[in-house]
C-alpha cells in the first residue's frame, strides 16, 4: 500500500531494504548464469517433461489394454459358461431320454418274458432286432440269460451298477442300464452302443467349446487344466461364476506374438486365456519411435541453439575482453607517455647541464691531464647513451598515437634497408642471404616500418660480434606477408623468449632493451604479429606477419 507521496505504508524501511537486497541478489545470481547454459537447462527440463509424458502415455496405454483384456476375459468366461451350461442341459435331456427308453425297454422285455419266458436264441434275436448290444436277465432262482455271449466282458458286476441310472463303459463303448425286475425276473440289464453319445459329447464338450471360443477375435489360446471336466464348470455354482482373476494379468512372448494371459477358475477347473497383445506392443513401439524422433529433434535443436548462443556469448565476451584490454593498454600508454614526458623533462635538464659543463671543462681546462680528458670523454659518452635511452622511451610511449596508413611496397623497403646496412655487415664480417618475393605491398607508415627493419637487422648484427651470417626471407602466405630473419650468434634461452619483447629487457651489455619492444608495438599497430623462436639448427629466428594488400 502506498501513500500520496508514493512511499510504502505499513512496512518498515529495513524490510523494504531487505526485499531490495534479496531481489538484487537474485538478479545477480541469474546474471551469473550464461545464456547458453540457461538454454541447456531449459531444454533438459523440456526433455524431462517429454520423457515423463511419453512414460505416462505408455503406462496409460498398458492400463487401458489391461482393462480391455479383463473385460474381454469376462466375456470369454461368460461365453464358456453359457456353452457349458447348454451342453450340460443337452446331456441331461439326452440322458433322460435314453434312461426312459431303456427303462421302457426293460419293462417291455419283462412283459414278454412273463407271457412266455425267453429262450437264449429268442432273446438274442430280440436284442439284434431292437438294436441292443446286450441283454441280461436274472431270474428269481439265480439263473441268468445273457445274450450275445461275452458281451458283458469287462463290465462291472451287476451289484456295482446303480439301479435306474445310466452307466458308461468308455473302453467297450457301451451304455448300461440296470432295472429292477418283477415276477420271475429279479433284475434286467440292458446295454446299447455308446458311440453316438460319445460323438455328441465330443461335439459339445469343453475341448470343442474352447476350440470355438478361440476363433473369437483377439484370443490366441485357451489352456485348460482338465479339458474333460465339463461338469466341474457347469456345477461350480455361483461362488466363482466363471470369473477371471483380473488381478493377475501377465504378458508373455509366444509363437503367435505377445499375449496377455488371464487365469480363470470354473469350480475345480482352471483355464489360462491368452489374449492378443500385439496391438499393445505395436502401440508401445510407435510411442517409443515417436519419442526417439521427438527427442532427437529436441536434442538437435537444443544443441544447435546452445552452440549458437555459446558462440555468440563467447564472441561477445572475447570482444569485451579485447575492448577492456585495448582500453587498459591505451590507459597504460597514456600514463606511460605522461610519465615519460615528465621523466625526460626532469632528467634531461640536469643531463644537459652536465654535458655543457663537461664540454666547457674539456675546452677551457688546458692543465687537464690525458687521463682526466679520457674520463671526461667517458662521461660525455655515458650522457649521450642516457639521452638515447630517453629518446627511445619517448618514442616507445609515443607509438600509441594514431599512425598514417598508406600503401607501402614492403619488398622494396626491405631491399633498401638491407642495402643501407650492407656496409656495416661487410665491416662486421657478416654475410647476407636474401630471398625476396617482389611486388609485396602492405598498408602502413613507411618510416615506422623502416624502423622495424632497422631494429631487426641491427639486433641480428649485434648478436654476432665476431662475424657470421644473416638470412632474410620475404614471401606471401595467404592474405598476409611473412618476413623471416634468422641468424646464429648470441641466442636467448628458451625461458627468455617471452620476455625479449618487453621494454628494457636485453641480453647485450650496452643495449637499451627497447628495440624489440618498439618493433612489436609498431607491428601490432599495423595489425600484424611478431614472434621469436630457436630453430632445431640452433638459430635465432624472428618472424613478422603483416596484412597483405593488392596493388
């Protein structure tokens, strides 16, 4: 809340200060993160979100498939149960019809036997005419008439056959029916061929039902634990009701492809229903393919953008560092110029006075001995050398000023400077080897470039006080020119190579240490480079590179 003056109302000033400090610290912390690193972090977060989304999609697809598999399994269970119930009802009806038929046939046989007892031949003819596989009459006296002979081989004893109930003998393909007798017959056993009933059982039994259910779409296999136990499925009651165990859906690889296996329980019968899971596998494969394509594009774009940002930021940082370095050099040169001018002014005045006094002393003091005059000459020489050092310092400090840039035929300038020093080389017993590529031009100050050549040639000459040789080679190297000056003699140590271009560093007893420093500064002012090295042949080699211009 603010008052009319725009100030915060109801908030202590120290809390406002703390908030500003926290905001400032946060901004500074954010400013410390390079832009390309922030871009990498952003794409990593985006990649993590993409991975999370695709994993969620895959899990969601699997959950939907599992739910569909459970629904499908319940449907299969219902179909199996309906088939089995229909089978059981049909079997009950057929068994009832067969039982009534055999019961009526038993009463009819007893009736005929009561009218006139059957002989064995008559009973066998009646059995053949009526389609019975066998008939056995047990009379009250224990006499048994059984036709045809041997039909009851392998049949259980009569007392083990239930009364008024069908009994199957799969080994003999027979159906038995035992009925109580009346009158002279105590009991009667009838047997008919069971092949038709067995065929019926095969057509409506569980294996056939499962085979038909497997033809439904989306079902790969149904593996029953006990295929023959049809009654167990039909009579299991309402406790399980043929429901699948939907908590146990497992995925397996089969010859037909991936399957989702769901267990079912029908009373004492257990089934394993394999549902086609290939759509899920293909969907997962498509999702992962899309994920890898998306991830590859995301990684490529993230990497490319981060690389471009890194290049841009690195270029900006390098430019900023170069600008700061140039600014520091300019400040240093300006300070050096002011210091050099002040030092030269303060030192040259007493030096000039000393030089004038010594010269006057040498001219007017006739009584001086030869030793005294020699001492005066030494002092004058020292004053001249000190004055030259001051001139070099002023020249070095003044090189920071802008220089004129005009086309210069550098090859001709090199030849002129070599000719200028030719007499000095001959006097010092130094031979010269020169290789110049003609027509090489650079843009710069001719006088300063001539000073560079003079410093280099003088340095090579002074490094060989007892004679030697100098090799000068000038050629084009792409968009620049390369001037190489090599010589033997007094060669700096490797550890001194980085220091020889610094001011006041010299290996000579009478050197000022400004020659190579001025050379480097002039070359750098012309946009070039200079470097020193010791070759494997133990030669000191100085290489100067300058930008080349066309004619």
